[in-house]
C-alpha cells in the first residue's frame, strides 16, 4: 500500500503505540482487499457491546486506555452502537450484574479513548447524518446501508476492531464502497405494489436481501411512485443488510446516486425481477401466528422520535396484558426527548418498558429468554425476526398496530 509521510510516521510509532497497532492492522486489511492506499474518514462508529466483546475485548480496550492521553485519543469524532445493558432497567429484565459491570468497564475505557458514548444504531436520525461523498468508518450494518444509500456517503461494514483502528488513525483502506466502481447497480427489481407501512418496507428489504445474497451486490429498485420517509428507508435498509449483507442500494428517482435508471448502472441495464404483493404475503406467512405472545419488541433498529410518538398514541389510556412483556428500545437522545414530551410516561403507564441505548438482540437475548420464560416474540422489525430465531425464540412479524393489539390481548387474533 502507498503510505503518506504521516501514515509512515504512525507505523514507525511516532504517535504512540495505539496508533501504530491500529495502522498495522489496517495495512493488513488493505492488502487483503487490494487497496492501493488509505482514505481519510470524517467519523467512526464502533460496534462494541459486551456480548460481542466478552471479557477479553474489554481488557483490550482497558489496555489501550492505559496509554498516555495524547497517544490514546481518537483522531476523528467516534460514536458507539447500542449497548447490551440499560443500567436503569437491566434487573427488571433479569439480566445479570456481571453483564452490567462489564458494560460499565467497557464504557469507561472507550470514554478514556475520547469516544462519544451515543449508544445508537440510528445516529443518522439522532446525532449527525453524513453528507454526500463523505468517507466514513461505520460499523452497524443498518447505519452503513442508510449512510451509503440514502445519504450518498461512503463506508464499508467495519467490524469493531476495524472501526476502532479507523478512529485512532483517522483513515481506512480505500476499497469496496469507497470506490466509484463498486457503487454501481448489479441487479434490478421492479415493484408491483406500494408498501403501506414500516413493516412492509422492512419485508420488502428482506425479499431483496435474500435475492441479492452478497455484500458486493448493489440492488436497484424501480417503479416506486411515493417517496418513503426516513423511518421507511431505515427499516428497508436494515432488513436488506440483515438478510443479504447488502451495504448499498439505489431507488430510482429517490436516492442520490440513481436520478434515473441508466445512471444507477455502469453499462447495460439487466433484466428486472418483479416483486408482487403475493411475495410479501408469502414472507409474512412463513412466520405463522401465535395465540399467545410472550414478548412484543420494538427495536432493531432503535425507534425514532416519530415512531415513539406513534406508539404512545396507540397505547394511550390502555394496558398491556399481564402475561405479555412489551419492550421498546430507542436512543438516549430520543429517550430524553420522550421524557420531556411526556411520551415515556404514556408508554410506561400502559405497562411498556422503555429502554435507552440498547437493542434487543445485543442484550444477551438467549439468557433473557430463559430467565423470563419467553419463547414467542412478536415485532414489526424484519431485521429482528431474521436474527432472533437463532437465540431460541419463535418470532412473528406484523405491523405496529397489530403488535400493539397483541400486547394488549396477550396473543394474536387469527
């Protein structure tokens, strides 16, 4: 790889051991992907919940935090993905003290590195959205696909160590979605129906993700006649990334790199695959229906302020069934806003538990299921139903209002 004088100095240890370690790792990653050089990044986003880190990962962060401040401080603004424990609620969920203590240690170490503990997977809705053409080192798959597709920024999926390395060096290897050539469409989908709610947008993302099936696929969606909002595109992209490891998509006439069909592709436009409402209904049917629902979860991605308000309107003056738990996860910033606006109070009076800075599948979900005797799970998130079965749950997907009614009833209506 071609290194600048600054990068060579980092490698020589002139700026401390943490940066030397970081750039050595990045050089190896760059060589693997045939990167010619590095690109400077404007921001980094670290996935570092303790279920993924484990004790060894936390100890590694603590070792970095033991270096002199000038050596260990991140070089660019760096933020965090959701944590595994809400310190104010974890005992109510029967999570263990040892997990909470490990989270406190990880957070303290990252703060010592200068990381902003935003604890969110919707930083583009709550912190600072990237702008067109900006290079980023983002970790969460939903963050990456939204930033690449909706904002026109440039990031690969950066695992926790890779994002931390980028934070320390201020750069990342120039490969993948940092390159113009990788950002052109590879496959075309035509939409024969208009999605009517967030869940249908998520289900559509799941269908396209399954068909794409590769990180290097760039799906292009045409014949979308209404402009989806931020929440619709959030669910759409998060599901697509979950089902197909997709990091970038284009919607003709809506996303910035696809003003028209031909601009989305490099050369000839491929034959289109048509997606119908029958495809959508078959996806829903694959999850079945449960007379009894143990837990209803609104998370993955965390909820926006508008989603939180919609839930409060559906739950105002009503009460969750005694045999069902209702969990709602949002960012710390949105939680604070909901507290101020009275939204949290409405939700909690209805019997919901509002969680701050976490996301359900990162919260030791298998152990929580065992501790709380949860088996059947209902959600409006296509991303969550794709992930959570691996933790021993029987998931079902339905629109938000159907999920709320099931929480109030304790089960789903046939």
